C-alpha cells in the first residue's frame, strides 16, 4: 500500500464483489443502526437469503446481548474465509470517490486508509485524528473478537474534514466523468442509492494530498480557529463508526506490543483502517441528535424526581400535549436552560435544567444517566437514531424515551479542539437509513 505519512493517508487496495454478485444483497447498513429493532434485521436476512452478503460478515448490535455471541462470531469468521476461498472478490488499488443518495440529497465521500498510529480515542487526545465523542469501552471487546485475526475489514466509518473550500473532494465531483465507475445501485430497505468511482488519475490524487496538507498546515490551522500558536492540529475528526475505529486502534496497539521486529510491524496492514472521508460542509451532511431510550425501570425508581435531585439548582418538569409541542420546545431552545423531551406510555413532557456543567443538553442528560444506570435505575439503555424510533420505543409500557436537540455541525471542530471529546453519542450524521452501508473491503493479512 502506498502511504503518505504527512497526512496519515494510505492508498488502499479495495476488494469488491465480482460481476454477477447482487450488490443490493451484498451491501448492508452499519451494525450500530436499528439496535432495538429486530424486525429490521429479520427483513434484511429474508431479503439476503443465501446470497453473498456483508450481513454474514458483521455483528449487528441488536444481537449483542444474545446468548449465541460466540457462535455468531465464529460464523462471521467462517464466512470471511469462505468468501475469500470462493474468489468472489476482486482487488484493485486506488481511492474511491463515493456518492450516497438519500432522499433528495447526495453526500460525497472518499474511501481511503488512515494511519492508526496518528489516532487516539482517549479523552484529552491531541492527535491528528481524534474522536469527537466519548468512547463506550464495553462496546469494543466484541468487535475486537471479530477483527482480530480476520482476513478482511469492512468499514462503516466516516471521518470528517473541515474543508470550507471543498478542496479535497470537490475536484472529484467536478471530474467524475474521468473516473472509472465501480458500482451504482439501489440500496436495500428503501435506503437510497450509492455509486462509487476509482481515482486512478495521478493528478487528482496529488491534488487530494496537497489539499489535505494545506488543511493540516500549523499556521493556517491556528489562524482558522483563532488558537494559540503551537496548538496541536486536528485534521480528521470522527463522524460515524467511532467504536469500529477504536477497535482497529486497539488491535494495532496490541500488534505493535507483541511484535519482535519493531521496524517490520510498522509496515503491517493493521496499522491502517479503511474509512470514508466526508467534508463537514457537504450540504447533504446533516447532524441529527441521538436520543436515549430506557427499558424496564427498577421498582420504585422515578427518573424525573431523581433528575431534580441531581440538579437541585433549578430542574423542573412539565407535561405537553403532543409530540409536536415537545419537539418545538426542545428544538427551539438555544443555550441555557437546557431542555430534554420525555416520551412515555402516557404522553409527552419536557425537562428543563437551569444550571449544568455541560455546554450541551446531551452532556447534561448523559451526566445524570451515567449515575442513574450505574445505580441500576433501569435494565438497559439504548442510543436511538431518529424521532420515529425513539417515540415507538419510548411509548411502550415500562420504557421512557428521552428526546434531544441537534447540535450545530459548524461548531464541531473548534469544540473538540478546545473542550476535547463531546459526550458520547452526541450526534448522528443523518437518520439511521441514511448511514454508510458495508460495501468495500480490504485485506488485513
């Protein structure tokens, strides 16, 4: 693999299904979507049937707490090896320009490899590649079991660049007719369309590298954000798939630690992870909130009353008459006090917190929920994409949905630079069905 260490970039050798494979059945939504909706994944399985599919190569998180976890991981590894032996995938080198159509908008991206040696997901990181949200460490071990020793990787990771001039991806859009089309098809479950084009032109590739170097130039960086000279540069910020990238990082660190030949290991394919780069300023990139749903409250526990006790300096709850009223109250509030919507079997309400140590409502809520769940206030918490899913789950008996407002995407980079990672599960890049599908793969051995 050709690499460019100055911008942490690798030019991958991409694996894609050969002609004759039904790509609509091959490509499957990210594993961390529809995590409380088994019916979605049953429909996917029915649609795929016995066809080659990434469904057989991933672990949908809806099944993480099922008793057959080890058997499922073994089946994933078996299918990876089977697909490689059956020779259903072809390999070619090059970046891939992607157009992902969802609804009436099209998001552009660039599939590339990023150097895990320049990524640190820990709180307070100053690495060139950084997490934007807190990492839920318990979500990493099952992913490690799948990736560790696996022959291939499949990414649903999307990494953001703050490119106001669209200098990295924009030239690919303008020169799309010069690129070789790799795929163009409708995604399953009415999730839109995706097209991919290989970047084989040396001039376009050099333009990408030069634009990334300009974005990462120290002087331009501090001027852009009004920072003190010497502030560590943030070039790549995690968008989606934080836990997958953290998993790849975890395995890479273990690989380095065990290696006897320290020079040779630095050339290992495990040093890199396959991702899709997306410009923060892409008009089709919309930041959506990630709501919370609590399942089966413990006897005698009252979330509202406990939250009032947690925030004694002004926390009140009011009932509202409809979902629309709740959304208007929460979405229309900027700054403090923070407002959070409540969805229960009996209706809707709004919690208002006058004083909090967090800058965002999601931080105010998560600080409380961490304590509430640690003290076993409910059986389980889930992080839900989309209002419809939050309402459907929150209205079920024994559950509660907690509705959050979206953050302004233009604040992301500077907030991460100055304050560090945001509270975990702060934002989502679009609704669940708009997410990245598994499609391209890369050899890991």
